[in-house]
C-alpha cells in the first residue's frame, strides 16, 4: 500500500467553504444545539473543520434506531463525531421543518424558493437565472399559466440555484453555453471543469420541440404509451434540467439529478403529458451518515405528497440504475420515477417541484463535510474504476442518453456532459476481501435501505 497522501483542497478553499456554510446555517442550526450542562442555547464553534462543533451534546440518531448513535470515523483527518453528528442532525431537523425553506442555502441571488408563482413575476424571476430562458420572455408571459411555462421557470431556477451553490464551494465559475436547435428549441449548458473541488460539474437545461422520430416513439410505446399521430407525425415538447457532478476527492460522492416534463399531441389534438426524474448518489466509499442524510432528505420531500412515493421510487431507482452486465447498481440510489401523470397535473407538478428543491440540501452538506478529507493514490485509482462503471451505464442503458441520440438536432456535447473527465478500466479488477472497496461493492450488489 502506497503511503502517498493527497490533500483535497487548499486553505483558501477551506476558509471559503467554512464562511459559506456558517453564513447559511447561522440563525437556523444554532437554536437546535444545546449545551448538555445547562440545556441552554449555545452557538456552534468552528475548530479546524467547517463541521466541527464543541459542547453541543447533539446526538445523531438513525431513523428506526432510537437511543443508538452512529460511530465516528478517524481516517484521513476525517471529522470528529460531534461535528458530523451536529451537521447531520441540523440538516435533518431543518429538512423535517420545511424542505422548501432549505433551498436558500444555495444562493443569495435567486428569489426565495418559497415565492409563489404568479403570472406577473416572470420578468423579475428570470433575472436570477444563469442566462435568459430558452423560450422568449414575452412568450412565457403570454402563456404564464400553462404547464410548459411553469416547468421551464422551475428548471431554470433549479439550474441557477445549484450552480451558484457549487460556485461558492469551489471558488470557480460555470461556463454558460447557450445553444439553439434548428428543429425547434434549445438549451443552456453550464459546465465547470478542473475546479478546486469539482473535476467536472455540469448542469444542463433543455427545452425542445418538433416531431418525434419513429425510434423515439417506439421507445415510448415500449413503456406502454399509446401514441397515435396525424399522418404519422407526433408533435412533442420536452424540457428538463439535468446535472452530474464529479468531484476530485474520492470521499465526496458523485451526484446526479434530472427533472423533466413531456407533452405529445395526438391526431385528435388532445395532449398526453407526464413528468419524470429523480436524484441519486454514487459514492466511491460507503459513509452511512452521508447515505442517511441524502435519502432522508428525499424521503421527506416524497412524504409530503404520498406516503408510498419514497418506498416505490427508491425501489425503482435501484432497478433503473442497474448495470446488468456487471450485476451491480451504479450507486446507492435515491429516487427515480417516470411517466408520472396522476393524480392530477397540478399535484404531479407540485411533487416534482418539491423534489427539485432538495438538490442543494441533500448534497451540499455532504460535499462540505468531506472537504478536508485527504486520500491515497490507491483510493484515487478506485474512484477511477468506479467512474468506468458510471460511463458504462450512461452509454449502454441510460434512457435520456438514448432519447437524446435518437432526436435529430440534439446537442451531443450536452448529452455527454454527464461523463467524467477521467475514468479507468482494469482487467479483472476485484477489491481485496474485507477492504472498504469490497464493502462498497457489496452495497452495490445488494442494495440497502438507508433512510
């Protein structure tokens, strides 16, 4: 085993991240922390780590395991138990209080995530986006009450919120690439490469329309869609926001999310519509605290709309992100759903909106928790092997990639944005028995319940 150790981020980044998280949690986390001696309110202190707290007496209790605390880790300068526990507890309690309110952790620029949609606020809301929407502002205002407009505004807000949060942590800046599709529509691709924290971070918005190709229609019919076009043509509109984040540090997981809306017009003029999406986490090493925070944040969002959503969509996620030729899942899952067209369009949209509001609070605390983690050359190599599996799934099985490649005029650079800058394939690679790499592989071959 090599003894080479790499430091994940420099002091400037650590200081920036510490200021970022303390400014976001100030006034929220502090009332949740009490001194064990006096039971009086006491603010968290910062000692060497953005998540280290002293004398708080907070315990992190896993769901369904009351009275039992999770054990801390001492590896590679990892966090002290009180620090990790305090942040996980604060994040969990904030999520239980109000998921939508958590979204303002992301940015000072965007309007409040709680702001209600009104017909007159489109011109004001778009000023907080990474750039102007794909659809012209005047057109959006004319049909402000239509679902196409409301969804486009949501995905633009989600893109800006997530990008600004990542920029604050990394210190880098997203390149904003606006593109047009000659067949109809276009998109905004935001990419940050070779940052201090993120090797490659992409957040893409697309709004496209035109006529479905036979290949795309065939793919939809294979899922049970009954589509009858006029003269063989099926006008469609599809829009969504998608993101994949590949960090440099192998102890910070890769995250992916995608939320989308589809409309297809049939021969009689009626429209079929549905939503799809989800958020999932792909760690290189198992961290139970991270897994709980991530899954529990998603569960709380799902539970606001239906008590079975999380259970069903978590199972669906494990099934969907399955690399069949490897016999393992891509990561530790999250939620995934598609063809959601009930109980009503409004209720389905509200559910999607709740899920989109979780992308910052389910991931940024995990990133910040591991900013100070150092790693070995062997751990970096394992990250590269796992990225190879990520590439295999995306190119062989991913439904969005297949649809994009089958749609004329699609932008290949944006479709393949999800691929990492670097990956590795080793012949007959198998981790040593009892290693943390073997623990990770076991969790991928036998998906677990984390929330």
